[in-house]
């Protein structure tokens, strides 16, 4: 390539664009060297103490690991003539857990003869969009009141447990929990008090099972605990007794009469699919509730 004459037509239009656009925009030649950048991108470099920019590659500016990857993408765009969109996750700094998401679109630049002579890149921050997406994903798999897993996530976890149990010839159990007396609290003390108790039950269940177990709220005052990888069929009985006793004790301290009715199903004795195991545990819970 002879100089940068390919890019210099209508220079004043290009300058106006690069000076005023809110995204990080850059132009590279066929050797992946920076030729022009927007004011937004120049500010980023200045904030990070980088002043010698033009004619440099991403390897020169950002190091071997990151630079090598971006140059592979750049060359692919220029060799194929096809645009490329990529999402990049990076941490703001090494001491922060804050994540910065960017979206980069790379487009080939053609000369009058239809030859690719360079690349145009447009990078923008998409943190709000990505956080919204993450939020929607979280709501799809969690109960919004208690932050526990919801029925959808529970079903997925049970399917995973079945897969691992079959492969490892192991056991797991479901505890189906219903709160006796909760409706009275909800009706007499109000929904705010009812929500308080539901969140307290959620915290109690989570604190008193293993981190590898799954606690879910599947509706109203109904909870399910997936005890994965149990050593024997007696283990879920002991856990159920412990949880029932804890709930009864702290509820009594609040001067409300609430107890937990708990039904148990175990894999594979009570079924080999998620729906059947949940039905068996539900039925066992109703039997316990009627006593």
C-alpha cells in the first residue's frame, strides 16, 4: 500500500465524524496499524498514559495476548471482506470485580477498485444492555422474592442430578416442604409479614443444607430441596427432621404457630424422572400434613 491516500478523500468529513462520535472508532491499514482514531478513543489512551499511537498495532499497545487475538479478527475481516461483531468482557482494573462489556463491529474498507485497503472498527460500551440481559436471565431462573431457584431451575437441576446419578450409580433426594399455618399469618398480619416469613424460611433452608444442594421456591409457601449425592436413604430423613425442628423453633419465637410438613422422594427408588420424583415427594408431603 502506498501511504494512506485511500483514506484521505473528504478528510474534513472524516475529521468531523471522528471528533464528535460518542463511540471509540478507529481505522487500520492492511498491516493492522492504527491510522486514525476518534476523540473518544484518544481520551481512553490519554487516560492510560498512552501517547504514541499511530502506526502501532494492538500488540504494541495492549500486549501479546489481547493484541494477537484482535489482529486475527482484523485480518479475517480484511481477507474475507466480511464484517465481524464481537462482545468483549474485561475487568476495569486488576483490583476491581467490576466488569466492563463492549461491543465491537469491524468492517472492511474498500478503494475505488474494490480492493480491501483497511478496516473500520466501532467499539461501544454495552454495560446497561448486558446488565439488563443478565437481569432477565436471572429472573427466568430465580424466585424474585426469596432469590431462591424457581421451578424452571429446579427441573434443570433435577435432570442434571439424574444424569450424574445414572453415571455414578449414586442417590439423591427431594424434600417437598409446605408451611402449615402460613395462610393465617398472611391473612391476619398482612402480605408484608407473610413475605418476611417466606424470606426467613428461604434463609433457614439455605443455611442448613450443603452449598452443593439446591433450594427452590416453587410457589406460595411451597419449597423443594434437592439433596444431591446422598450416602443413604436415611440421610434425607435426618435433614428433614432437622429443618422441621429449626423452622418450628424460630417461628415459635415470633409467637406464630407455623410448622413445616415435609415429604421425601429418593432416586431411583421412587422414580427415575424429574416429574415423577416431584409428584411422589408432593404426595408424601400431603400425607405428612394430614397427620
